[in-house]
C-alpha cells in the first residue's frame, strides 16, 4: 500500500520503497494529471543524497516520459526547496522530489508538489492514492531514461543559480556584508552546502563547513537538526569563535541553529525571533501561522505587535494554505520548518538561514540578546517534547481513543477546552497546553507541552504517559 503522510510518502528501502512502488506512484500521478487536463505538460523531478535517490528519480522520469509528460530532471542532488521553487517559477502543475527528509537512513520517499510549489494537500494525495489502487504493475507505461533524454522528453537542468539569486534578492546582502559574520555550516551530509555556502560567501561571510561529504548513512545519526545531533556543530562554533552555527536536515527544508555561545536555539525560539524581526525591524505587517505543536509565545508576540497568530494541524500544507488565506508574514513548526511571505509556500532551511544572518547583521545583536528583548516584553514559556515508538497494533488501538473518543487524563488543572482534530490537544485555563498525536511520517506517538513552569509542562506529559502505560 502506498499512503501519503504529513510529509509525502515514506517507506523503508527494499520493504515498501521499491522500484515497483515508485513506478506505481508516478503512474497514479500521471493518471490524475490527465484527468485534470494536464496531459503532456512539464513536470520537475529532483532527488537528494539518500540511497537509491538518483535511481528512483530516474525511474519516476521513465514513467512520466512513457505517459507522454515532459520532464525537467534536476541533474544533481538538490534541496527540496529548489524543486518547489522550480515548480512555482515555471508554472508547472506538479513536481516530485525523492527524499525522506529527516527520517532515518533506512527510509526513502517521494514528496509531491502542486502548482505554486506547494506541498500536495490531503485532497490531492487522496486522489493519487485512489488512482494507484486501480493500477497494476503491468499497466505502467515507461520509456528508458537515456532514450527519453536523447529524444528531448527528459531535459537535465540545474536551476540552482536562479534559486540562489532569488534568495539573495530577498535579503539585505549589503547589511550582511558589513557585518562580516563568521558562520559554521553543518549540512548533516545532506544537500544544502552548495546553495547556502554560495549565498553566505556572496554576502562576504567567513564560512566553515563540517559533515559535507556524501554519506547515505548520515554519519550514523538521524539527519534532523536538533539539540543532540548538533553537538559537534556546537563544539565547532565555540572552538572557532563563530557568530553562528547553521544546520539543515537531509533535504534542506528544515533548519537548526547554534548561537555564538554554543547553545542550541530551539525552532520555537527561531520562529518567534524571525517573526518579531520582520514586523519590528523590517516593518512588515500581517499575522503568523503555526501548527498545533508549536509554541504559544508566538501568539503573545503577534498580539503584542497588533497582529494575530493562527493555529493549524501538523503538516506544512496546512501552514501554506493558511498563510495564503491570511497573507501571513511567516509560518512554521516546532521541528524547524518555516517559510516567509513572498518566497515559496513550503519549508526552506536555506532561505531561513540567509534571513537569520540578515537579522544578526541589521540588529547588531546576538540571538540571546534578541530573544531576551522578546521575553522581557512577553514573558517566557517552558516547552517540552516526548516521543514513544508504536507498533501498528498499538497505534490502531490508541488512535480511535485519542482522536475520536473521550480518552484524556485528569491533569489536576482547570481545562479550558479540548480539540481532537489532529490528536488530542488540551488547552488549560492558565494558558498552558499539551498535545498527544501520532506522527504522520514515523511510527511514533508524539507529545508536546508548554506552561509557565517546566514542572507543569512535564507533569502534563507524565499524565498522558501514565494513562497510556508508556
């Protein structure tokens, strides 16, 4: 079965991520495009550095070509945002990226993008799944990759320059040049180095890079920029007196940050900082958007600036849609994905990094000083997370109770309201909250909580853990 989660279709290599399933998924997309009146149109295909990624992109291109579609194949491992940018700027109806983003190395997958460079929403992915269910492997048409290239049906291109120039046009490059920042990069063995290093060097930053080789095992670690995986970057920043450390996940759509003192800057703080900077220092106006597992400090900042913060379910497609609907300044999530008005509608760790450099250059302040400027005005909140591995049987058992039933702990605190649209989120009368939901990309039950005190946030998670016997 091929089923899309919150971040595309992901599966274990040689289990469900197989050549046959890649061909079936692509054939399903081809049938949908034909029904939507896009027969023979141009589709962009890209891939990252994961095992079998390039070969998988070529298998997808063969099916597209065999079904009469023209393919723009990005001819080197590339960031996911580059593919989204290409879909948007060339007015393509769809695009495909072979990646499993931040998942473990044994996974690979495919993200599908729609017109404007957006993540395909549930309506689109549901239609693709319905088409796949009607196809057998024998129904799949294809054309050999080299033959399609020779015939001009598949064109190998590298749109990186246009993407880089677009980002440079949206940041204050002169301010960054004057600041002469010293920055350490950690692409986590992924695909951000070329684009991000080029942008920062163009802005005259002093740039050093670690973990830049092609390693399909990602150094034996999860290619997700979090506090535990960025310890080497933290040491590099402090040992080399850098102003900033920047990391991106495997396909470069998420960002992780180390400040000049070697401290990990949580994505919640980063999202709040960038929104505050864009409104307070750049003078932009407009709301912001976050998912249901991201800090409510963003709500306080928005209200204090005379704006509004909107909450949506987990999945960047929901953030993108709400941003378009409300003309929001910024949208993001607690896992390090964010985007800004005027750029692509999806996550972009590379653009976020460039904007971060601008923020330091323009304000002349450190990240900690800027965040203190925020918390002095709006207070501080303690945010905690916990993940629990789930078997499919246990997941099925709990899902109905958490999402649709009445299962909820006694927290010993006044509850203002409870929502169950995307897991179970409890909003407390004192402004704290806790959420319990299943990951859409990994076999995990995720919890997050936020309160005025760390103890209260921890107890909220513990209440769920005790109730579920985890």
